[in-house]
């Protein structure tokens, strides 16, 4: 079986207990069916909203302006 190469993805998520939207770019492997495999340690205490192929430049996100008021 050939060695699987890691591919870049952008994960958009909420930290549990927060309304601020976060994102992170990771190098991940895929399952034989093509689904992205996230480490349980990364997913812990997060609500994953989207997994996007490649490195996405998030310019503005929900919660950015709300945090300016506090």
C-alpha cells in the first residue's frame, strides 16, 4: 500500500462555550473513502463547522467585530 501524503485543509470551528469563530490550517491524511482524518486531540472541545480543501485566507469572520465592543 502506498504511503498516504498529507494535504492542507482549513478547519472552521467554535471552541465550546464561545461564540467566536476560529479557523486553523492543518496538514491531514484522508481515509480510504476520501474523508479527512482529524486527530481526536484537535477535535476535543470544538464544534467543527466546515473542512475546506487547501489553505483558505479568512479575511473576516463572525465574532470579530463583537469582540471589539468588549
